[in-house]
């Protein structure tokens, strides 16, 4: 696992280097919006580190990789390099992937909460799977509420002014959550690893 985590460290370091390179490039080009995006990427990476340190939480290796990959796809490929117009349905792929990540975050929350209950019964794999699923689906809805609010308050166009776009995003997130919950359920049934220790 330490070897895999070193790969994550290298991946994260490469994103810092790429963000600095983008900042310098767009500084020369005089593109303030892209410069701000590069700064935002660094801020998000640092914020994740601060949250992990503040909550004294150890991320699953697979979860950390998924989060870093998600940041790379959404913030570098989609926004910084403008790949929304190049890769078909990139936005839907992002929402599908977010369902996977949020499911693992739900598992992390359940694992952390269970470990703090001294003298309590062992964590229930079935409860964990359902919590992961419902947490992920709920967060897909919360994200769309956020997009709706920012679109109306700040005149943005995140939802393309379309109920179809909103519902498709939620459906994609839900599909990602269901697939991940099925994977976790198989892991729980296998019992080769405790559910809360899935890597």
C-alpha cells in the first residue's frame, strides 16, 4: 500500500508542477481567468490536505487516487485546457465518476464514525453499503442545488438552463453510486477484507 501511496504523492506533485506551468503560461498570455483556475487547483489540493489533517483521517489509497484523478479531469482537462468541447459528454462522465468518489467518502465517514464508538458492536457491512449509496445520491442532489443557486445568484450557466441537464447529472451520479455500492456489497460478501478496511 505504501508503494501505491507513493504513486499518489507523485501524481499530486505532478499536478502542482502542471498548475505552476499553466499559471506562468497564461500569465504570459495575459489570461487572468486561466491564471485564477491554476491558483484554484493548488488551493483545492491544499484544502484536501488540510481537511485530512484536521479530521485526522487516513484516506483509502484508491479514494485518494480517485480524488486526484477527478481534480485532474475536471479542473485541468475540462476547465484549464477546454476539453468540454473535445471529449463528448465529459460533464456526464464527471458526474458518473463523482458518484464513485462520494460512495467511497461515505464509506470513509462510516468507518471513522464506527471506530470512535468504544464498546459498540462491530460495524455492519450492510449498513455501510446502504449509507454509502444514499450519501452519494444525496450529494448528487446537493451539488445540483449548488449549481442552481449559483446560476441564479451570479448569472452563471452551469445547468444550461435545462431540467434535462440537471436530471441527467443526478442520474449519472446515481449510476456511479449504485455500481460502487454493488462492488462494496460483493467485497462485504466475500469477507476477504473487512468492509471498513477496503483498499
